[in-house]
């Protein structure tokens, strides 16, 4: 078995790594379609045999760089087949893959890379801009030894590791042997969460990633015939567990897409003969309401990722297609439930559920209410120790090594578990990104050369947007355009649709 209950009965354990799961699938179904993406409107796909070869070639090239075992390699780029191959190759090379949010730039990257001691930066895609950004970061961080790109050609100072097409036909070099002990307990992936003071790193083992994916697998009733299309970037725990790890566990196919509108989502799912679709909850609600899912003849279920646990997911209006509600509490936990009735806020299992074995999901994640009234979670998918980096991670651990999500919560009167009421203070949710308002305020104040106050206001599409007020005159559109030029993520840009106002007018 991949996972089984541990001796204490309070969680799950296992001895199988993600790479071993992938090797098994590739051996069983070498000619089956494994991965696909849609670049420039063109549908591309690779078989399991091709992906297996590409992973080994890239892993051997990473080994040839001479990086010590468990070195951290930062991966940044758009969701694509190359991103999945890079993650699997890093694991096969005995390295730790650090998933960097696509919109991060120097101001976020530099302290993150320096704090974690990453040895290599790898950009995933044809753009030279990202590779040059990595070069500027590497110039500031002593630990970085290599700046690489998954392309056949690269700018000066950047190591070309080969494009996906060349990796499929490349020569496999030396690969490391298997680890002693239980390799599934080792850290596999680092992702980034955000608190009031800024970003902090979250480490997960192979076991924890698998434990996060198993509830999704069960709720969605996914199997080897699954053709999953995901519009969620695998740079977060939720995105990684619900797409890449679920794909590995099923042995089906995974297509990664970044469509610009709901019509393109439906078109892409139809082209891929998708049986399941993973989208943000709001997008899924729109697809159902607009009747676009009727175009997808093979679609059986839609996985709706809700990053706002304090809100109920949208109503579902797609007859014959099941809704599977996925709820993410930042990088802390992921809950999956098959919707059997009206939409409602997610109820996370309590410790009592875990102890009694009432809810099988409770083996992966269970929660309790802290003295401050916030939801703390623990379980097989939840990190219980901070990753050891010199600068400290800021991982919000409380008693019994539980992870404090920051969401306030209350007990469901019906005994279903704990229900979230309000999000963490000082953190905005902009699309799939979480932004520290304090950090955004500091960046905008420096850019405007005047005191700036920021807040998060609701936004119909993105969830929230950062808005700014100042005593001076600051054009939000100009500030949004200037932030990337000074190395700040566009996610922190003040809304161009909300005019800056003076403090006097705001208080009137």
C-alpha cells in the first residue's frame, strides 16, 4: 500500500516516493498519454515512456552539476509539462524542488532564495526575462551556484538544460542510487505561504504530499481512465496535490492549461477529452451557470478549488456532472468533499473525528480551535516542523506541533467539524496568491516616496485586490506598471480600478 495507518492510529504513513509511483505507472502503461499542455493554442502531449526518459535525462544533467544530495533547486515558470518533468527530475536526482510562484520577482525571490540556501535557480520556459531575473538574484545570494533554463540555448551566464523536446531524445547520464532508510519521509518539495509579516517556506515529504492527494482521489472517484485538465498552477500545495500527485496516483493523464476565459477552459477540456476538470471555484461556478460544460462530452466531475474557506462555494447547475469541493487553508491543508447537497462552507474534521475513526479524511487532516479562536490543523498532510533554514521560517506552529491557519472558526452545531469564519488578518488573497498587506505597504511607500496605506477589498474575479491611499497623488495604474520594474510582484499592485484618495477625503 502507498499509505497505511501508523501505529498510533492518528495518521498515515508510507514508504513509497513520488518517483517510485511514477516509475511504476510508466512501466505499466508506457504508450499511454501521460502529460499534455496547450501552448499557443496547440495541443501537445507525451506518453509515459517519453516522460520517463525526459525525467531521467534531466535528472542526470542536474546530477552532473555536482550539487550535494538534498540541495534546494528553485523552479519558476508557467504551468506546463516542463514544470512537471522538472519536479520529477529534481526528486530523481536526490534534490528538493522549491516551487516559486510564477509572479514573484527580485524583491520576493532574493530573500526567499537567501533564506533557504537554494543552490540553483531554474526557469521553465522560453522567456529570457525570467532567466535574467534569476541572474540578478544569483548576484545577490552567495548560496546560488547555477542559474539554469529548460531550453537548448540560454543567455550568457545561464546553463541550458535542454528543451522538453530535446530531453525526450537525450542521452541519460549518471543517476544517484536509492536512499537508505525510508526515502518517503524525506523532504520532497518546498512551497511558500504568506503571513502578516511576509512569506515563509513550508516543507513537505513524499508522504505528506500523497496524504494531501488521497482525499481528492477518493472524493473525485478518480482512476486510471481519468483524463484530468488543470488550470491551477502546481506551485502551491493545493495545486501540486490536486493535479500532479493525483495524476501520479491514478496513472491517468494530466493536462496543464492557462486559459484566459471560461470559453477557452471548456474548449480545452473538450479537446483533451477530459473526464475531470480542476478549476478555481468561481470559474467552475461560471462554467456551470453559462452552460459551457455541455460542450465536454466525457466530463464526469469538476474539482472546485476554494481558497477562501470562510465563503461557501458557488451553486452548481450542471446536471450529470458532479461537483467536488476542494478547500485550501493557505499551504496548511487541503480538504476534499463530494458535493451531495446544497453548497456550504467546508467543515474540517475535528480531533474527535480522528480519534474515533469516524471520518477517513481525518487521518490526513484534523483541526482544533486554539485559545485565540483560530483553526489549527494537524495530520499526515500537515507539516509539523519548520524547515531548518538559517533565517527561520515563521511557520505558525502551536501546541502539539499543529499548524495555525490564522482563520477564525467555530464548531458546527451538527457535529460535522470546524467551520471557518474569517481569514487571517493582514493577508490579502489575490487570485491564487496571498499577499502580506504590511509588505505591500512598505513596497508602495518606497516606490511613492510618500506614506501609503493599503487594504484588501473584495473583487468579483480575483477574490480581493490591494487598494492604496496616500496623502500624495499616486496613480494606481502607474504604480502597478512600476512595481515589476523595481522587482516587486504584480500581485501587490494597487487596483487600477480604484482611484487613490487623500487621507482627508477618505475619512470624510
